[in-house]
């Protein structure tokens, strides 16, 4: 393989790896978060983030071993979530049942 072809091939491989790893590419304003970072930002569990990925509310990026989500998309999902109840507030049974039904539907 000549040097020009090799350089072109290496450039393509680097671009694909950047896209798959969610690395910041100049001119792109997508900020990617790991599963733990997303859960921390959302003040929820990693399992909740994974449920949103499974339901299609969030798009999964990254690799098999490294799950990444878009910060922008996560914030959009959070805008549509019902407000969280205070930790010291008593949660009514009907609210618990409604939330359980929502999760059962994949939402």
C-alpha cells in the first residue's frame, strides 16, 4: 500500500473511532456523557438511564463496553419528566402506581 493510500485509510479509521467513542469533533457541539455522568446529571440511577436507552428516549453511542449519551438529548428527556418529589415528602399510593405503570410501558 502506498503512503497516500495508507494516510487516507488511517484518517478514515481515526474518524470512525472518534464517532464511535463520541469524541468531540471540531464544529460539533455534541457533548457526550458516560452512563455514570448521565445518571449523576439526572440525579437518578444508571438503571434509569439504561431504561431510557432501552425505551428509545435516549440514543446510545459509544462501544459495547462504554455507553455514551448526548447531554443535549438527556436534558430534553429530563424536561419532559414529571418533577421529582422531595425526599421528605410522603408519596401517595396513586402516584407510585402511576409511575410503576409508566415504567411498565417502557417510559
